[in-house]
C-alpha cells in the first residue's frame, strides 16, 4: 500500500486509496471503518503505473469501446 489518495471514483474530494497496489473506493463501506466493497480491480497509478496504463489501454482498445468513450451495452 502506498499513500495514494485522490478523486477517482467520481467525487470532487479524495475518494480513492491504494491497498496492495490497487484502488479502492473510500465511499463504499456501510459504516465508518467498515470493509470497502468497491475496488481492487484498477491498478494504482502511483505504485503500479505500468499495470494502471495497461488496464486503461486494454479497456479503450477493446471492441466494446465506442466513439463516445463509453462501453457498449451490447
């Protein structure tokens, strides 16, 4: 885990933190100090930059990615 905290999951405040090299949504727990339920699949850009870049390259170069920059529902 590094000290990465940043707005990432749609908030204007730091709502993401790095745990074991992957980002977790700090707003995804049911109670203060509870377990986080969203995250763990996006590599951290600070301590896992190569995997972070590859993650977004894989998503944007997939056949399901449309010109409007969203994933297709098909």
